[in-house]
C-alpha cells in the first residue's frame, strides 16, 4: 500500500486542478462545504492532497458533466460514483445516450483501476479485469477498456501523477491477464495460422497482446513471437511455417525502431502468399504490401472477411 502522508504522494491544489480539470476555487469550496477533497496543511499553510484522490475527482468531474449535481456526487466513493454512472447505462432507453453513458461508465472504471494502481492492489485490479471481461466480452474489453486504460496510464505517467513503478505494475497486471486469456482461447485450435511479432528494438508488447486476444476470436491458431524479434527470424519462421497471416504491432515509443525499413525488408523476404497486417501508432502509412489497421474493432471485422476468403473446410 502507499503511504498517503509521504511527501511524494501529496500534490498541491494547482496540480490537483490540472490533473482533474476541477478549478482550484471549486476544490476549496467543496472542501469547506462537504469536507472533501480533504487536504493536509503544510507549516506554511499551503494545502496538500493525496495523489490517490485523482481518480475519484476525475470520476466526479465526469458525473457532473453527465448532469449530476455536486451535492449528490462530491462525497461519493469511486465505487458509488461508478455504480451511479453504470446504473444510468442500464436504465436509459435512448440508444444515443446509452452509448454516451456506457463510455462514461468505462471512464469511471478506468479511474477505479488507476486508483488500484496507486494502491498496488493487484487482486482488485485483476478481479476488475475479469469482471469486465465477463460483462462485455473479449473484443469490447480490449477496445473499450484495455486501450483507454493503458492510454490513461500513459498520460498519468507523463503528467507525473503515476510513477514509473505504478506504470510497470499496471503493465505487468494487464500483460499477464491478456496472456492468460488469449492462450486459453488459442488452446487446441487447428485452424489457419497467424504469426504475431514485434520489430527489433520494440519494448511495448501490450498492442500485440491485445491483437492476439482479437485474433484468437477467429478460427486462427496463433504463433506468438512477442517482443524484439530479429527481422531474419520473423522472415525465416514465416517462410518455414507458411502462416496465412503475419501480424505486427509497432508502438510510437521506441526511437531505435525503423518501422518503414523493417516492414519493407520483411515484405521483400516473405513468401508473397503471406498477408502482412500491422497496427499500433508507430505503423507507417501506405507501405506497399502492408495493410495498416488502426484499431481492434476494424481488425476483428477484417479478420472475419479474410477468413471467408480462405476457403476453410
Ligand atoms: C506501457 C508503456 C511502456 C512500457 C512497455 C512495457 C510493455 N511490456 O509493453 C515500458 C516501460 C517498457 C515503456 C518504455 C518506453 N516508453 Co512507453 N509507454 C507505455 C504506455 C503506457 C503503453 C504502451 C502500449 O502498450 N501501447 C499499446 C497500444 C494500446 O497503443 P498504440 O501503440 O497507440 O496502439 C493503438 C492502435 O494502433 C492499436 N494497435 C496496437 N497494436 C496493434 C496491432 C494490430 C495488428 C492492430 C490491428 C492494432 C494495433 O491499438 C491501440 C488502439 O488505439 C504508452 C502510453 C500510450 N499512450 O500508449 C507509453 C508510450 C508509448 N511510451 C513512451 C515513451 C517515451 C517510452 C520510452 C522512450 C520512455 C523512456 N524514456 O525510456 C521507453 C521506450 C524505450 C525503447 N527503447 O523502446 C511514449 C511515446 C511518446 C512518443 N514517441 O510519441 C508513450 C506514448 C507515453 C507518453 N505519453 O509519453 N513504455
């Protein structure tokens, strides 16, 4: 657990306003009126707030945007706020606003997971992943929950709300969860085959793990090479085992990557019959012989169409 009274876990009111989008004036008014968010005072009289309050305050900001009154939500726990927003998505009959509420409730869920990262609570985090997976299914879990979650971890790390240790902890929890899930879905399959890899120098593997979950919803049997695979090994393995598809994920984080050159080398060395799909923010546009797919919903649709062209028996 974190220690809320440690200086590194405390932030100023300006910082809290920046991280939550709630003005310093409003934060002071709420503290006076509702007793929350509760601050500690420095000897100088300046307020300091625990960083762990950020997810709850972001959830409050979201609830206010959705039309709730401050008096109803400001004292709520994150779980209560999440219940409130989740309930709206089940009771609302207007499809447009149901979609809106659903995305609000996903944002609340992400804030709850971020709070669990602050507390290094892997039991709660993994249980949350399982519950949401069971509730919305694998594709929606990846597209609507795992992607926003990891992007939120990225912005939290960038802004200083989350430490490197928080970010590594989150990555480890999500990686192990996604690995367990796609391997389970992939076991004892005998369909067509897809080879999955990242380029040499790549240190980000969550995109590929998410792609593996989506691919495992098709009839494809996955061979997963994972992080930092030398180009010649990708090419040799593909040519030897003749998968119908080679799937690559490229992040925009690694300066050592040369995505364009690497993809063209792979295309050149690979049997022409093997289709190549690449995704992730580092994938270049318009490379000959490489299909770029932007997101996992499109990837899932494309896999369905591709499978239909394979004349499966
Ligand atoms: C986790 C993480 C790490 C972990 C990775 C651990 C692991 N095992 O994966 C570690 C700690 C290793 C790391 C390291 C670094 N990271 Co980092 N990292 C992240 C973080 C939080 C998540 C990355 C991730 O997995 N994304 C995967 C997917 C979800 O994102 P995506 O690439 O945008 O892909 C999207 C789609 O294209 C699609 N997709 C992805 N793959 C595929 C594949 C297919 C087939 C399909 C169809 C679709 C698809 O899915 C996503 C849907 O939107 C991001 C934040 C972020 N916003 O991504 C930063 C981020 C990528 N990292 C960043 C940086 C700067 C670094 C470092 C350079 C930091 C440093 N100073 O050392 C190093 C890289 C060093 C190196 N040599 O590579 C920056 C990149 C900034 C930039 N270039 O614009 C980011 C954006 C954080 C930030 N906000 O600044 N990182």
